[in-house]
C-alpha cells in the first residue's frame, strides 16, 4: 500500500532544490505559507523570522498536536501551514544522501507508521536531544494552555475551550474530526501527515531542534460566535508572537471552499472562510 503524499511533495521539492538548484543555493531561509493562511501583522512576523534566524533551530512552526482543539496529532512535528526553514543549516550540517536515504527508507517501508522516536534514537544515539525536544514541545503546550485559562471563560469542567472544541468532542456526526479530546496530542510521533518525513529528515540530518510558535484557536469570548463578522468558533487558528500578538490566521478546510458550493458542508466552510478573507486578505 503506497503511503499518501499529501503535503509531502512541496517540502520534498524545497529540500531537494536547497541542495541541487543553483538559484536556490543563494537562499538561506525559506518561509512557507499555505494559501488559506493570512498574515495579519507582517512586521511582527518578520520579527519572528529574525528571531528564528538568530536561533539554533532547523525549522519552525505551530505544533500539530496539543495547541489546536481539533489537531491531536504529533506535538513534536509541526503543521506546516506557516513555517520557517533554515536551508543553509541543512546544507552545512548534513548531506543530500543522508537526508534522502532516510526519507526513501521510511517511504518504502511496508510499516510506514513506525514510532519516530525509536527510529531517531537508533539513528542518532542521542537521547538528550530528544529529551530536550520533548521538553520544549511540552513547554509551549503549557504556555498556550495557561494563556487560554487566563483569557477564556472556563467550562463546567474548569477548562478553557473554544466553541469548536465542543463540536469535536461531542458531535458523533462530525465526518472529519469526531470524538477528539481538545488540545491533546499523541505520545507516539507517528507519521500522521506524510510531510512529517521531511521534518524527521531535517532533525536527523542537522541534529538541531525545532522552534515552536505560540498558536491556538482563533476565539474572542467577547464576541458572539453566531453573530461575529469573522469566524469566532475556534475552528480557524491563530499564530502569535512571543507577546501573544496575532500575526497570522489559518482557516483550514480550504478544499471545501467553492464559488458554487455543492453541499451544506461546503457552503458553511465557504461562508466562514469568506469572513476571514474579507477581514484579512489584501486584494
């Protein structure tokens, strides 16, 4: 069974070109932004990029588990919708063969969902590296949990949830994200997303850590979710700088967006995303 390639090809291309393409070798950093991610404060985003460039990190982005109510996957791997990549570090600290031997080995594996941490330990023999990466990931998750607790009302279980957290928890008819535990994460760093392979290869190749953005659901409890002129349910996500200023929002489900929606689900996502476009897009 062939492993799905969703999201893999673009980062495979970035990595290959960083080694092989004469023009790309002139660039030391890559900023990647999904087409349904809207930058809301460009100067602050550039400050985040500068901080990344001055760090010792190989890539940066929001965690794919632990910070968004509807993403309960890896807390070590990032979701790439807004991400920075230190291509200079990759070229200087590893070789093309090292990176792609790893990618191809796992891609061909008949059991591609092998626990990454076990493989990483086998490859690097450096438990301190993974321990520190785990601690950094958990620290960011706890920072965002504390921020929600201080800024959002508590529910009956004394937890600060966005409205969409109740949807992913309680709606048995939710075809995409039913019965999740909001803001949870998987202990195993499994290959839920195919592009995790690229991130793993960078970590293994550079032996340098990831940087995690402050990020969580876009939700203002002072706005009525039903009447707000922007999606305020918490399905849309926000990326923040170190001072918790919003620098970008990500709508998710752009595949449902259509000028001519074919069903109710497509219509609801199109209306929701249009609100974000109206507020943040520069035409």
